[in-house]
């Protein structure tokens, strides 16, 4: 009859009703029977004094029974005795009579026919039989109550209630959790007429109505996800599971469970929305997508992937590795495989490669292929990879045109990609750097010239970040030791999306010019030292223009010796263009119309070169007022002329930059605010033309009045009417500072947009003569900030949901572990011999370990959700010494002395991990921002104030300008020095940690003197 035992155990596992029945009504035994057989459990046998079922069956001849045959065979297809609680008397093996309450439970098939019954027995105390002790009865009752409470807690943790609809009585019953889900009072009694109104009108209400009708008419079970409107008008998603009870072919009852699944449902909906957003983004970039199972070779491609090369996806399916290699240009396959291998070997996180694919029409299409391995096998092999394909053919054509231009230019120019690999180089570049016979295209610049300094590499990296560099004279020492002078310029070049794609480098060898200039400098020094202490050329000449006397300075100026020059006349060395004017002025001196004159003119030197000079001439007369000779002073202004030309060229370039800055507004004003410069970028951003603005308007017309008034209040305590509108922009500039802040510009058409405006003064000879304002449209940045705030809000919400999920998981795990322990106890109770079984013992140990683990998990959840309620007492000095040990090497290497003056007995309240992090952050900051001008130290001591222990951390480092940075000192991503590794996150995290454990932080700092932080910890005594 073991099959009856297995059949009963299967019922218990699949239907909780049988489990509940056994717990409540089978305290002293149970039996399970069908029309042919009956099985009694060991507990019932022991209750009647027998060891097992066979002995009971053998000895039970009926002589021991008084009222009823204890195991009468009843018709299980009849309802007789199947739902009654009645008394049965049994004959004990020792001859006594035992009275027991018998409760029956019918087991029915899908047609509603009874196929077997389950009986539960509980002994009744009588004067003629032994009684259970009161203590044991109380223990049984307490055990049953705990089981009931435990099940209720499980349902509560999982937000599961139950319901019952009695069709005979037309009554509805809701459990307490079901009422909680509906947000109704505990004493609320659901009514048949109004219960349906809780379901959201429309799909949910129609679905439950139709489902209940089918359950009543056909007895069909159901499992639905529906929306409710609670009594408090909140919307919730619920899962409703229902089962019909059929009697005599008619549904008499429907019962089931009710579970709140709002969180799971909303998460599912949000996930679908995010997926749709991702697909929209990918589609908007006009990129194809691909997915590759690297281990099986299976691939999935989007329709757009195939469209890029002129195919439909079904025309290429399946896309294997071999088929892909046939589409790739033969010259590009190796590059792609090499980049892919770097990903496989984890040398790089992302795969990124440009190569050509064959189009359906036979042409080659350039694509940018990007991808990332998103999962790995257990042995570390790549498993799944996802990526995108973007058509960059047009961009490549533009680059190719640039390459052709560079290759044909007569100057020394080279073009590089973002990784400093050669894309193109002019013939002069190759000639000057001796690369004529070398293949350099595609190779790294650093491979071609391994001796390049770190300084140059830094210039390259900054240029690739968008900064241009130029030097008119730069000195280099070549590998052979030879000195070389270069004029050079490095500028980034951009792709069609405005992103830096590489750099262009121009160089010119000016060594010969520098040598000439150096020789001229030496010659001039010798000239000044040997010519009668005169710093300029001087000469005497007669009325005919003949030289009477010249100094060495003048000779050197023209390249003649004094003897050679004495044989020449003024007319011989004066440039023909200037001769007439010079002679005319000389004649005016002679006839007395002027006493002297100044003339800018050109001289022809001995070697035929032309120099520019300023001539100052006067006439010396004799006693009869007749002309005696002319005194000439000659100043060489050739270099000044060149400088003027260079200045004009520079001004031209500046004007070109102003005109080229089409997306940056550059506005210059005079001292009164009248606009004197209005570049192309300003025209584009604001909609005004130069003719409408220049010398007519002030910047006031493009600003919002309210922002100007607000700035007035910020910079003065006087009434705002006493401050001129334009002065709000020049307030900081007048103090010698750059003023950078955000304003709102108003276009000509009245629309507004945010800008970041930097205003500085323009000075001439130390005096302010005007102001320059450079503004950048930051509309996209503001939108990005809004998006970040939105993402932060979503993240916070998701964190809250994750915390709730953690609670649910911990409770559910505890429920299942409790069930496991209970079933194990039941098994040992019914089969005591199993108690010594090795596997049962191991299972008991595992069950207890699981219970302990779940307890630990609950403790972690409690701590993580309530830090302030789980603070522990910590010895501050011990934690400081531990932190000092961790950073001691850093302090030694940086020559920073750390002084610990903390009382060893001071105790604070906190979280160990947080205290470690706080101390390490302040110590490393004190080391990182030390001063190079003095011996550095970090000192720590404590004071006590009210309920706080105050830790003072003092250093003599470079300090912080609190006037400018106090309000943003503890902000996220805020930095105040030029350290390249500064990220602006340390003080933000530390402040949050201190506040999380009930403390606060204060700071005093002065630039170039040092900083003192005061950290308030909760006193252990309080």
C-alpha cells in the first residue's frame, strides 16, 4: 500500500489544503483510503499500541471496537461522513478503549467525483483512558498558533492575500492582506454588488467579469494580472488566482489568492520603455547593429546593417564569419582581426575599427565598426559580443581630399589620426625629415621618431583634445647633436560631426635665418661698442649730398667702409621712391622754411638690400647764415617695419579667428560700453548684423533686465539705481580679474538662450581702454544637466525599489528555510529511526546554517537601511594609527610630517568602514596638496563640545580660496587646484559619510597658508 502513501505525499506537496488539514486534525494519527485499500501512518499505529501497520491490520479483528468499526469501509463516492467531525472509539493493544475525534476530507477528480478520503484523528480525554498532560496540550496549541502566525507572515511579506466567493450564500470573504491591498479598513466587509468596482474600468474589469462567469459555468481555474483602483484611489497591479468548487455538476464556491505585483509590473513596463528608447537612439544614429556568439559562430544583424551595403537582411542570411570576410576589403581584414584579438585578450575593452565592405553595386563602403564583449565563459573565453556599424564613406572622402591637399602643398605639413598614425605627409615634410625612402602612412609618429620628448607628446595630446599650439622660434637638438631652429604649428582637425579626428602639424626650418640674426646681433654689438659711444648712425653732408663725415654705426648700417661711403652721395644710397621727398625737405631747410625735419625712408645697402630708417636732419649755418653742412641722425627701423608687418599679419589672423568663430560670440566695447567689435559668431547667435550694432549699441540690449538687477544687488550694498547697468559686467574686470558666469542672452527675434560669458579688461600702457566679452551657448549643457537630474531621480527611485526587493528576498528565504526545517522535523517525528541517519543529520546542519545565513542577511539589511541606529563605539586613535600605517609611505615620499595628538582614550560613535574612509581621504588630501615652499605637516588633535568629539585636522599646504569656493567646496565634481588626478568626488563622499553617522564638518582655509578641517563626531558618552 506504499502507493497510497506516495499518493498522499503528492497531494500534500501540490495542495496546501491537505497540509493545513494534517496540521489541524491529525495530531494523533491519520489514514488515507480509496475503494480498495487503506494506509495508516506510524503515529496512528503507535497511538493504538502497535509498532507498524501490518501488526495493527493483523490484530484488528473487530473485537476491540465498541461504537463503530474503527476502519469501516465507506462508499467514498457518497458524501456520507465525508465532512463530519464525529467520535470514533478504538481498541488499544493493551485492551483499553481510546476515543478519538475523526475529521474527514474528500479528494475529488476533475469531474467532481470523490476518489479517496483522508481521515485525521485526535484523542479525547476520558476517565477510562490515559490522558495527555496539560503541558503537552498547551505545547501543541502553541505550536499550531505559531504555524498559523508564520504562514500569515509569509503571505504578508509576499503581499499575498486570499478570497472566497460562496455562491450558495452569495457572500464574499477577504483575508486581512487582501483588505490591505485594497486599502480598506480591517472591519470592511466586501459586498457582491460593489466588489467589482475596485477593478479598473475597461480591460481589467471586463476581463475579471468574463473570467468569473467562465469559472462559474465551466469550473475553469484562472490566473490573471489586473489593475485596481484602491479605496484611497491609488492604482495597483494585482495577480488573482482562482479555483472553482463543483458539487453535483454545479459551481458552489470560487476561492483563490490575491497578490500585489505593482512593483514587478511597473519595473517590467519601465524596462520595455527603456528598450524602446535604446532602439530609437540606435535608429537615430543611422547605425546598423550586430550580435555575435563567438563560441558557436551564430550572428544576428539588423536590417540597417545590410542596407548600408545595399542588401536586404534576408539576402545575406545566414551571415557567417566566412561570408563577412568575403565582404571585407582584403587590405583591411588583418587590421580588423588584430583589433578583435585585442578585445579577446582583454588588452582593450572596446573593439573599434574602420574598414571597407563591398557594396552590392561593386563599390567599397567605409564603415566604422564598434563593439564590446558583454559576457564571458567560465574559463575566461569571450562568449557574446554586441556592436554597431556606421557608414563613414562621406567622412572618408573629405579626409582623402585633405590628404591630397597636404601631399601636394609646398610646405612641410603632415596629417595624423587620433592615435598619431600618419595619414598624409607633404614631399617637403619627407625631404626635411629624411623620410623619402620610408613607408610612413599608417605608422605611428612615435615609431618613426622614437626620440620625441614627453613635452612634445603632451602637446600632441592637448591638441587632440582641441587646443592649437604655435611657436615662431623653437630650438631642438638633433640626434647628431646639431642645433636646429624651427617655426611650427599644431592644430586639431575635425570630422563632419565636429569631433577631433586627429591633428595637422606644420614646421619650417629657420636655422639659417636664426644664424643670420645672430651674426647681425654680434655685429651690432661690436658696432655700438666701437662708434664714439653713439647708439645710432650719424653723418655730416654738404648741400650737394656728399658725405663729409660718417660714424662706424652708419657704415655698418649700409655695409660700406667709411672710405667707400665717403665716395658716395646721399642720392647714391637713397631709394628712388624716397629721393624726391628727401631733396625737397633738404631744400626747405636751405631756404629757411624749416629748421629740421624727420623722414621715414629707405636706404640701399652695399649688397643691394633695402633697409628702412628714420632720418632726423637739421642744417648748420655759418656766421653769414649760409648753409655749412647738414647733420643727419639715422635710426634703422627695418626690424620695426618687419614687426609692423608681422603685427598687421597677426591682426589679420585675429580678425580671421573672430570671423571664423561662428559659434562663439566675441564682443569688444570701449570704456563706456559702446560695442566696437562684433564677430561672426555674435551675428549667428544673436541675429544682429554688424551694421546694426557697431558703435551704436551696448551689451545691455542682449541681456535680461532682471539678471542685471540681481547682479547689482550681489556687488553692492547701495541702492541698485546708483550702479550703472554696464558696470555689472565690468565690476570684476576693473579689479584685474576674469569674470566668468552664466547669463541669458536675448536674440533679435526675442528668443532667449543661456550662455557662459567671460569678461576681461583691455589695457593700453596699463590703463583700461575697453572690455572683451566671450560667450558660449550652453543650451545643450543645460539640457544635459536636466537629464542628469532626471537620471539621478530615477536612480534614487530604483535604489529604493532595490532596497524593498532586498527585504522581500530576505523574508522569502526565511519562509522557505522555515518550511524546510518544519518538514525535516515532521519527517524525524514520523520516522524516529531517521534521526541518526548521516544524510538527515547533514540536512539538519545545512538547514540551521541557512537559517543563520538568513539572520545575518536580515542584520545587514537592517544596518544598511538605518546607519544612525547601528552606530558602534570606536577608538578614534586606533583608527587614525591604522590609517597612518596605510599612507605612511606616501607621507615619507612626499616629505610630509604627520603629528598625532589624539587622546588614546577618546571614543566616538560611527561605522568602521566610514571612519576608515574619512581619515584616509583627509590624510591623502593633506599630502596631495602640500606646499613646495616649506616643510609640510599634518596635525591632528581632538576637543570636546556638547555632544560632539571634534577632530581638528590641520595642514600648512597650498590652501583653498574660500571666498570663491566655499559654496561649492563639498559639491560633486568640484575641483579647486590644477592637479591632473583631481576628480572632485572625495570631499563630496566624505561629507555624506560624516552626516550619515550623525556628524558635521567645518573648514577654515587661506591660500598659501594651509587648511583646518573640524569634523564633529557623536560622543560615545552621549
